[in-house]
C-alpha cells in the first residue's frame, strides 16, 4: 500500500479529509477596485485576491484574470484605487463582482459617487470609508490570474471614523470579509494587537470570552499605561533617593 493511502487510514487523519491543492485561505478582505481609462466611464471590479505585501515602502497586490474588462484598463493606465468595503456596501460589492463594465456602468447602477483621488488619475468610491490610491509597479503572470504589484501613493480616510486625536477607528465602518463564497461582517472585538502578552488585567478574561467592547479594551489599555507610568516614576524617585543617600554618605566620609 502506498504511504499516502496508509496515512489516510491512521488515526492522525481520522477527523480530517485531505483535499487536493486549491484556494482555502479565508476569510479575506473583499475590496472594490476602481479604475478609469481617459475618455471612458470609470469602472469597478470586486477583488478578493488582494493583500498587503510590504510595510515600507507600502505595497499591495491584487490578482486579476486577463479576461476581465478591468484588466486592460489596469495594465494600460497603471493606476487603481482599492476601496474598502462595509456592510452598507455589501450589495454593491457583490454586484461589481458579477456584472462587467463591458455591459453596465457600475457606479450608476449602484448609485455610487466618483471621488477624485489626491495623487493619481484613477477615481475612488466616495461611499467607501478608506480609499487606497495605487500605482502599478509590476505585473507578474501567474496562471489563471496575474498579480498586479503596486505602490501605495496616498490614502483617503473618512473623517467621521477618526477620534479627536486622529486615530482611525475602522471597526466603526462595519467592514466585511469574504469567506469561502460568503460575506460576513466582523462580529465582536476580541482583543487588540499584542494583548496576548500584556500583563493580565481585570478585563483579560472578558477579552478571551469575546464579550468585551472597544471601550473596555481601550480603558484597560489606558489603565495599563498609567500603571507603567506610575511604576516608572516611583522607580526614578527611588533611584534618586538612593543616589542622594550615596552622595550624602560620601560627603560625610570626606568631612571626617
Ligand atoms: C466576492 C468576489 C471576489 C472576486 N475576486 C476576484 C479576484 O480576486 N480577481 C478577479 O479577477 N476577479 C474576481 N472576481 C470576479 C470579478 O469581480 C467579476 O468577474 C467582475 O464582473 C469583473 O468586472 P469587469 O469585467 O468589469 O472587470 C470576484 C467576484 C466576487 C463576487
């Protein structure tokens, strides 16, 4: 019996089926990519094969099938805008993924407004909370899809999602994800970056249970910060006192 078949029958694999290679990396952001060729109407293509690929310089990628109407526009103009999607934009997101710009004006059909970009000619979508303006760097031919590797030139962010201090609260836009053929919103906030290694606080159990609100997480982070500040200051005072004691002792010695 061949080794792979043998493995299938061992207890290690009893609860899982082994499938042939395919695409199963879910959930994914689902975005609306807008583009425009001079003298033509702007177009939107829904893309789930999209990702952040580099922090510095900020770079993103989208994968597009050559047969899409948008493909040539993207390749020729070398510009596009990645528009983040929300619960309110879910229907438009799906529509722009099942109708072609060859046949319809998707902006018009979905009642979306064209938004001027700040650094590129391709327009964004006004109703989207975040518009990522991109310039194409390279097209990498892969197979069914080609990968459009791009530099991020600028980002437009909805002011209503900013705190007084200018922090973006993206969760308030009700972002959506695409998971194996289905759209979802994000549900509960279950933690913030690095919470797993932070000193346990009163709210850590709530965080793990997923019952915590943004306010409680932020409150607990603020408490931790104050605690660290207090610890730091009391350590500095103690160090100062120790140094003073040492120099006083030295003075006394030198006087004797
Ligand atoms: C949820 C969803 C995700 C999609 N992701 C991609 C993708 O990553 N790449 C792609 O080429 N097409 C993708 N499509 C299909 C295109 O959006 C669709 O073919 C669209 O009608 C193309 O528009 P166009 O002909 O105006 O360019 C997706 C469609 C949906 C509904």
